[in-house]
């Protein structure tokens, strides 16, 4: 039986006396949570914090610098048109039976970070919730989420289609910070979950927070029994998610621009290259040279040679070749044949290649060709 049908069936059962708040008593629920009823079945919760405050180690004021072309995305020139989004849902697997019962939105407004949360108290309020979200999305220039591309936005798009409403999601540029976090830290950290990023990068630890897996059950219990129970904790959980998103954006921008002791320097350089920022990629690798592994040093040598700095490229290739790196030996063979026109040197490196990889047919052909040239 689908979840919605199960819930509606439960709600038709007689309520025992003293079972708590009525399911339909939106005004009482709104007062308890500090919100307001905006439509039957929908409560709006508003909250603000000054951008002079910090979330962990990160000052929210740094959001004002997150504008224009960045290493992550072409963000809008007006930081106030960034929209942070996070949802709490009736299930974690997605699908057409899953509903977003709490949608949290955050955006800069004046000297504050404004947080807006839209809470369903019954399924009948979903069209009004979706309408409120569509209005906010329509005023935004760029969406920021954490795993939103895989979960939150497909879910909202599906609900909008089912409701026969306009879907602005597809046209809105979307920066999913989970992808940026994984690129920088997946090879260094055990996971890149939001709360891991909070601890490791933001210096923020939640106290008394719900586990994400507990959230759907809390709302189901609210529908069944009519009392608030742990619903305020769900609201706080969602608010922390939004605050962390707002702090994580400038923190990750700094990681990509300046590097980080625990980040993968080659992955960050490749992010610059994907955006056509060749000089930035080389500068990043030069700054992180002492931390580079063989692949990173090869990439740095390639960028040096691309800019015509052959002496610096040769220095890296020769160091790597001395460690038995076949790619570096091949680069040296090609350089001495085609650039320096030193066939003997090229042949020596081709022979070294065959020592490292004696079964490679391409290396054997290179040695024969160079030997013929020399002869």
C-alpha cells in the first residue's frame, strides 16, 4: 500500500482521548513552532541571522564575495540571488510516492541570511508549498544544494509535474556542493557527507541532532498522533543543513582557489582546467608541488611544456624517470626526438622504456625507428 494511502487510512481511525494536538489544528502547531499558517495544511517558518555571525569557523559575510566567475561555477554578480535549498522528505529512496514535507530555503537579504521553511501538516497543503517554492526559484539566479542534483531537485520536479505546475528547476543553474566536495576530498577522507564537511572544513559540530534516517518517521508520527513530538528537532536539522550550505560555499571556493592541506591538489587543478583556466591550474600545482604524487607531477610538467617552459618540464620528467616512471621516459624520448633533435638521447630513453615495459609493441617500434634514424 502506498505511503500516502497508508497515512490517510491511519488518519481516519478514531483518536484516543488525550492523544495530543489535532492533525487539523494548524494554528496551534504554528504557534508552537514559531511560524504562521499561510494555507490549510501549510506553515511558514522564518528565521534570520546577521551575516556578521559565524557558522563554525566561517563568517557568513564571506558569502558576499561568492560572486562572478569562480573555480566552481559562474555564480551571479549579486550574491543575494543565490538560493540555498534543502528538503526533508517522507522517504530517502525518492520515487513518485515520496513527498517533501519540509522545504528549506536560504538567501542573503540585506545584512542577514534569511531562512524560510515551508512545513506540510497534511498532504492537502502540498500545492501551496510547491507554489511558494516555485516563486522563490523564479526570483533566484543560481541554486546551491548538497546532493540536490540527485535527490532534492528530481523529487521536486516530479511533484510539480504531478501537480500540473510549472517546473523552473531545469532552467536554473545549479551548483551541487556534494560534487565539489567529493572532487576535492574523496581520495583523502572516508566520506564527504555534509556533517563530515561540517566537522572537517567548517569546524562545526551539531548537538542533539536527529539522524537523517529518523526524519521521515518523525513526520509520520506527527500525522498519526497529532502531537509535535520531535518535529521541532526536524526543523532545526533542516535549518542547520541550510546554514552549513551557506558556509560551505565560500569555504569550498577558498579550497579551490588556494588549496587545502587535506585536499587532492591534482583534482583541484583539473577543476581549473575544465573551466579553461590553464594558468590557475599550473599556479595551483606549483604551489602544491611538495605534495604532488607522480600523476600530479606529470600534469605539472605537461603544463610547463605547454607554456614553453621546457627546462622546467625536463627537470620534472628526469626526476620521475629516475624513479622508474614509464610515462616520464616516454615524454623524454619524444622531446629529444622532436624538439631537441637529439636522436641518441631519444634512443637511450626508448631503450629505458623497454626495460620498464619489455612487452610493449609501441616502445619496440619507437626503438627500431630511432635506431634506423641514428644508423
